[in-house]
C-alpha cells in the first residue's frame, strides 16, 4: 500500500468512527437474538455456557438430544469446543437457555442439596466398552466409591481394569456422570480429568452431605 | 493436508466474536444504524446455516461480507418500498446551528451518499476488501468500484467540512 493510500485508510476509518457508537451493547443483544433465532429454526447444533463452580469454571454443552459435554478449565474450554466442532458440528454458539436446567442442577449439587442428576444426556462421544463403563457409573451411589476393578467387573469385563481407567479419564460428562466415584483399590484417589484437587473436592462434598 | 487438519473449522461462536463488529459496521454504513441490526441478524443466521459447507480454507470475512451485501440489498429494496420512519425526519439544516459531537452529522453524511458509494466505502475501508473483490459484489470493474469508493470519501469530507464543529478536527493534515 502506498503511503497516500494508508493515510486515506486511517482518515476514512476515523471519519467513520461514529458508526461504532453503542457497538458493543448492540452486538451483545444481537448475539442473544442470533442464539434464539438459531434455536427456533434448528440450526444451533451445539449450545454452550460457562458456569462457576467450587471446582472452577465448567463448560456445559448440549445438542438437541441432551448434554453432550461437561469440561473443566484444565481441559481448556477453547480446545474442547474445537474438538466438538471437528467431531459433531461447527454450528456452535454460546446460548445459555438450553443449559438452564443443567446449570441449576449443578448449582444444587454443589450446594449439597442434590444427590442425583435428572438430565437427558447425549452419549454420542462415547462408544463400546467406554460407554458401558459410563452407563454403570451413575449406579455408584452418591457419597460412595468403587475401585477400578469393581467397575470393570460391573461393566462386564473383569480384566479390563486399565480400560476402566481410560473410560473415566475420557469421560465427556464428568460430575454429572460420576467418574470421580471411581478410586484406586488401595483407597487413594487415582487420576481425574479435572485434576486430583477437583476429585478430592467432589468426594469431600459428597461425604459431608 | 491431513484429514485432521482439513476438518478443522472454528466453532461458529468464534466467527461471531471475531467478525461480528466488522459486519455490524458494514451494515450500519450501508443501511444506517436503524436497519443494520436486522441485516446483521439475517447475515449471521444465514451464515450459521451454511457454515458446515464452507470450505475450511475459505476467507471467512469475505464470505460474511458477501452474505451481508445481499442481506443489505434486501433491506435497501424493502426500505425503498417503505415509508420513511417518522422518528427520523430530514431535519439536517436545523442541526447545523447546534454543533454536537458530529456523530449524527456523520451518519447523515453517510446516508447522503449513493448506495453504491456507501457499499464501496464500507466493503473497502471497513471490511478491508480489495477493490477487485468489491467490484465482484457491486458488478462492474475494479476501477469503477475504486471510483465509487473515492467519490464516497470525497463526499463525506465535503459534507463534514461544512460543519464548523468538525471542520478543524477532520481536516486532513491533523488526523493521526
């Protein structure tokens, strides 16, 4: 670009500066309207919101079938959304309404007043043995724990202890599907995708309630 | 490019965050502030629908400006069939004696350009499209698009130079 052209560019953008009046609030309400409209015409494949919790900010994402993903900050929410875009659909918007119910139930859970989640879940990110494991986990009662070996047995493959570990470590729906209730046979916590502090916090919460 | 890479397309939310402001500025320049919100909504809703089919290597901003261009034309056509809104009567002369911050005057000046001039200025200066791409949207040659842009800028300067409150701050030499 010639110097003259760039002078022109900066002059014109500054001339047109008043077009930016109230731009931010306008964009905020336009975004909300887009989320609503998209939902109405069924083009919003994944809605998400971020909620605060005692174990850090949680990303909640839902398809029209149900909750598809809960993610800890440790998993990097940007990466999680990118992966959903790659594997499910890039039609993703921050659209809180679809997750109101999930957000409320999580709030109650963290307040100690909810012991079970009553939410429709979309398990499409999990297959095969991992899915068997995830479907068993809600049967571990609130405040109780099972060892990886016990879960392997319950999921129908007593020798697949290590695979149970993998299923828990890749649980797309942590907290709601309680992989935190699976611990090592020696009683130590074992790993957790939200970090061992988060796992300790969840088990402590459930033990106290 | 391996398949992993090829599949990589940002979540649409990132597109809205990155491009929303530019598209709104473009809609405001082409349509005025009043109708810009509707054109923005139409643009992003259409873009969201079509997004899965957009090639991952496509220029997202140029794609959105193209959609916005068509949505703005729809609004311009609808607007020319519609009576002028009563809340914005043409009262420009009376504003001249009451120098404000110049914002209302600027918006009036923009709307006094021809639609083609507004489009050329918006797509080139606000969205950064080269004139050859602007020409594709407007029809005609890149030179014609460049002339429309230059004429638009000249008219803006002239319209604003008439305003005492703005004359000195917008004189070419004093701009940063």
